[in-house]
């Protein structure tokens, strides 16, 4: 039986100033899974995410998210969809002028009519999920890089989005902080049933958390499949990417 799809990208194409970035991108993501988008710098990974978020108009092809074709959306529908997606960027930018608690509360204040005491409870709970309860009253400048990322993750999930998009969330973290961030992401997947689409180059993260890999090259998907299939793939780019892992590690998977 074919797996249910929560994201469907079909023949997506995009060019900027006459320069072709995506020529024909087709892949699916399935509910409750972590899908990793891989590919060399500048190949268009973030561009694919921005299309899924509705930040770029679709020039060619189709995208369905949560069963709906987003190219047909009105601005209002687009806004509604956007609220169902959490976004966690590379630099995780929190606003420096506000406490961590207020930063995490921001989406709830902007998009809901919940009373302040309830918002506070939700924020505490979400900070708890990322092990940052103690940082509620602190300012971003008082946190370490790893803590800032976890705070940004708490903000990304504060509205309980069914979909979470992460663009290089682990960039700049030491291996131990990276592992704890991965474990948090796995918890979100398992406890909250989130579907996660992530761009990352961290092989260790991929082995820990990925269900599916989509490899982009020259504007196309050159590989789409499980981690296990990726590790034994004949596709040159995929082979090269995973060449850093030894045979023993592969056997453990
Ligand atoms: N709005 C835009 N206007 C002009 N060019 C753009 C725009 N968005 C993306 N591009 C171009 O598309 C190409 C792919 O960019 P993108 O950020 O998607 O790459 P990436 O795969 O995420 O790279 P990296 O791994 O370095 O983050 C780049 O050449 C970029 O300049
Ligand atoms: Mg990018």
C-alpha cells in the first residue's frame, strides 16, 4: 500500500533573474517522519523549504501540503496554512530586546486570543520540552549557542504545528549539544506526532533521526529513499556524501 503523503512536491521549478535553480524537483514526505533534504551548498535546499512555506510563488509545478494544493491558495488560506508550520532557521534569531519567555510567547500573542496566564503556562511547558524552564526570564544575550537554538525550537513549536521545518538547526553546535538537539527533535516527533522536514549536512544527525532522505543536485532529486537505501545507493553524490561512515556503522543501522 502506498504511504500517506503530508507533503507532495511535483516537478517544482524555479529560476531567479534568468538563473535556473530548481528545474524539476519531485518528492514526498510522510506523516510522523523526519525527511532530510541534502545537497551541496547553493543547490536550492532552502529554496525548496521557502516554497513549501509559501514564501515564494510557484513558477512551475505543484505543491500539496496537508492534502491541499497551495498554488491555488488565497492570501487568507496561505496565512492559515503558515500557522500550521513551525519554522526553525539556521541562526534561530530571537529578538534580543525581549526575554526568552516573551520571545516564545510571541506567536501565541500574535495569532491567538488566549489569556496571558494561559499563554504563560503554554510557554513554560514548551520551554520544559526543550529543557529550558530556567531561561524564561533571561534575555537571549545571556544564553549559550545551544540554549539559543533550543529556545528557537520552543518558539517554533509553541503553536503545536503538525509540520516543523528546520533549516540547518545544528549548524555551529558541538557534537554533544548536537546530539541533545537531535534527541529533542526525536521527542517532538514521537510525543507530539510532528512531521519534520529538515535541511542538514550533519551525518551523525542524519543517522540518528532520519526516516527518509531526498538528495538534490542540479535542480533535481537524484535520490529519494530510506537511510538504509541511501547507505547502499549507487547514486554517485549519495555515495560520496556517506563515504565518511565506515562499514561497521552501516551494519549497526
Ligand atoms: N529570492 C531569490 N532571489 C535570487 N536568487 C535566489 C533567491 N532565492 C534563492 N536564490 C538563489 O538560489 C540558489 C540556491 O539557494 P539556496 O539558498 O536554496 O541554496 P541552499 O541549497 O540552501 O544552500 P546552502 O547549503 O548554502 O544553504 C542560490 O544561487 C541563490 O542565490
Ligand atoms: Mg540553505
